[in-house]
C-alpha cells in the first residue's frame, strides 16, 4: 500500500491512522474531515487533511475508508461519489449493507453499479495495535482487493473474515461494541474494590492486573473458560459466594441479551432506522 484515504476523522479513523503509522510508515494517509476541531486533533497524525472531498484526496488511493457515522454516511457518500474512479472502498460503518453503500456511491448520471467494496468492523483497541476486525467481502471481489483490505485492517490487530454479510452485525455486537462491555466491567470492579476499602489507585491496579492475568491465562490455556472458572471456585469458599450473587442476578443472561440487542440495533440501522 502507498496511499489510504479516510472519509471522516473520528475515533476509529484515528485508531486506524495510528495503526498504519506503526505498521506501514511508508503509507501516505489522507483524511477528509469537515470539522475544524477534528482536523486540529488530527494535526499530529501525519495525515494530509482535507476540509471536503475532492479528487486529489482520493486519487491513487489503494483504499478509501468510509469512517463517518452511519447516520451521515449517505450524504457523505453522495459527496464522495463524484470524485471516485472505482477506487476500493472499505466501510467501517455499523449496520450499513454493501448494497446500500453501492447505491449511495452510484452517481446520479450513471447506471454502473459500484461493486468494489469491502465491509469491515474494527474496534477501538486498534489504537494500540490490539484490535480485532471482522471483514466481509462479496465472492466476486478481486483477491488483490480483499488482500488490500485485510492488510489495512491487520495494521490494527487481528482479522476475522466472515462469509455471510449478516455476520458483520454479530461482529459489531461482540467485538465492535465489546470494549465498552469490558470497560463497564472494569468500572464496576474498581467501584467494588473501593467499596471494600481500597483507595482508587490500588483498586485500579488490582482490577487491571487481574483482568490482564486472567485473559493471558485463558489465551495460553487449552482448557475452557468454564473449567478455568471452576478451578478458582472452591465449594463453599469466597469465589463461590461471589458467583452465587452473580448467578442470582442473572449477569450472564444480561450480557447475552445485551449482545443480541446490539446486533439487532445494527440490523435496524441497516434498514434505515434512526
């Protein structure tokens, strides 16, 4: 890759810019961002910044990343479409299908269908190169285009290709929104630690180290999470007392329901829901 253009300069675009600068420093990045405050925030990213879409921003780009909010994507695509010459489009917009994006990228004076599109869903740990991105590409997409999209997203962490577009909504619900669930858990655990007597600094250290260690253990173990949990839980002990409350409050079911709600919201956005 030599050039990547971002339509939108929000949090995820910033994370991807950081990943590209780290993994592929030779790539020139352009960002189309209408808001002056966002451009000021991106000033140290090394990207070439543009206030509006124009041909120079996208010309020669190996990929054009749609990184605006789904609610404004239609208008953004309309502005972008007149400057495209069939560049590869990589969407990170939640809920918006390839068919919809294709229709929005089709100029009013053209009957050609825009098919050079890949749909992805990264997550914010991409900022430190620890993200994971779901990728869906139609079977007709050129292998080279798919590899370009995969290389782009690998600069931010791991990549998981799905073969059914509907599974991108599931990826969004699990890993796209997933960091928020984890941060919510961290908040709760820190509050709990403070509640049993620790100061804020020690509470944060205990919780983050516990999460880091438990995650590393799960990653390096061939045993299932349920078995690892059982190994920590002595009958009648302290962990059993804690898990009894968690089970009584149906915390696991609440999380399962939350992920389903996120998936359904993605589908609603795809149908044009506000």
